[in-house]
C-alpha cells in the first residue's frame, strides 16, 4: 500500500513537472517564432542596405570617371594653350571655342562635384546604418541561439520524465518504427497508422486556426508543388537551419521518426484528422505521447542553408487543404 501511494505520488509529481515544462516550452516556442521573424527582418534590412551601398559605389565610380575625364581635358588645355591670336586666324577661333567650352564645362563640373559629394555622404549614412543593422542582426541571432538551446534542454528534460511516467512508451515507439520501415510512401504510413492506432485523439473539435509550425517562406501551397505530385498534397516552407518546429494543435503523437525520402516525420492525430510534419532534422517527442498546440516538437536540419518543412493535413487519410486553418498556406498561396 505504501509503495502504491509512493508510486502515485511520484507519477503525480512527474506529471506536474511535465505540465510545467510544457508551459515553458510553449512560451519559448512563441518567443522563438517572434525571434525568427526578427532575425528574418534584420537580415532583409541588412541585405537591402548592402545593395544600396553597392549601387551607390557604382554610381560614384561612374561620376568619378566622368569628372576625371573632364578635368583631364582641362589640364591638357592648360598645358597647351592656343598660340597668339595674330599668328593664325584659326587659332583665334580655337581660343573662342575653348573659352566657350570652359564656360560650358564649369557649371557641369560644379554640378557633378556636388552630386559626388552628396553620394559620398549618402554612402557614409548607408554604411552607418548597415553597421547598426549588423549589430541588431548579431544580437537577434545570439538571442535566438540561446533560446534554441533552452528549448533543446527542456525537451530533453520532458522526454526523460515521460519515460519514467509512461512505461509502455518504448514498446509503442518500436511498433510504429516497424510499421514505418515497411511503408513505401507517406500516405501508406498514415493509412497503416490509422488502422493500427489505439490512441484516442486529443480532441474531436479542431481549433479555428492552427499555430504556424515554423517561421519561413511559403515555397509551395496546397496543390502547387511543381513536379512532385506527392508534395502537392500539402504545403512546404523553407526555413533557417535549426529553426524550432511547433505543433500546430493539441494532438496525440501517432509516429515520430525517420521515413525514407522525407527526413524525420511527425504524424499527429486529433479526432478524425492526421497532421503530417516532414523534413525535420530532429524530433522531440515519441509515439504514444500528447503535445499541446504551439509546443516545440523538434527542429529543422542544421546542415543545409534552406531546409524545407512539409505539412499535410488529412481527414480519414485523405489530404485536405490546410488553408482553412492556415490561410496563408491555402490553395491560392504562391
């Protein structure tokens, strides 16, 4: 009896710790998404400033070349003035023409000199702005890296507690990995898991809007995946390396692991719906667990400059347009 009470108390403490860690993870996941946006904005601003600096340098080089040519012509004239007017009537005409030329060139020289001075000042301003933006970007990236490390540490703590709390987790994970090894496609894996799953869905009623799983650029919308018909059944974002991946909603984890051709895959179930997240570098949960909406569940690969995350929403194993829950990722997205 005492042992059972101790076990219950231990399980309750572990469950409370898991709930606390989950709350902290959701908060960090939200901050991570904002941080990714900040980094993306700072990087875009810095790129724009660098382009402005490059354009100014080109314009200044052209202006300087033109000024050099004009000054060179005047210096040649100063070194070789026309002969006395009485020597040759043609020299008189040359002298008049030269005077007219100098009179015409002088305002142009002043205008170009002013333009060059203005461009030089503009270049200094752009350089100062670029230096400041580089500092902003460095700070944003440093903060993001610290937060990613915190998320990784909290996920490890949560997984360790879950292993203590759920003794049958290892068997469940082994079963789904065996099913995944036999699956020949993503759709087949979803179908097989749907048939074999005995886990209750997290909720029969889906939220009105999903949490965006990553901060990135929408590469392909629903039905628009270029030459790959498999990926036209979902949406794809390109992200930054090691970006955190969030669970779009509260759900049960049907599968977490690798699948040939898709990288690491998470299959989440809520009611009649399955959500597939593919292309992860690491997963931070296991089959048989539950996850909350907005909870970090893994991260993108860090060994490629523009990793891609694929999201597919299925109802009764058939793909549906995720635009109902993620409007920016709907069928009309480019």
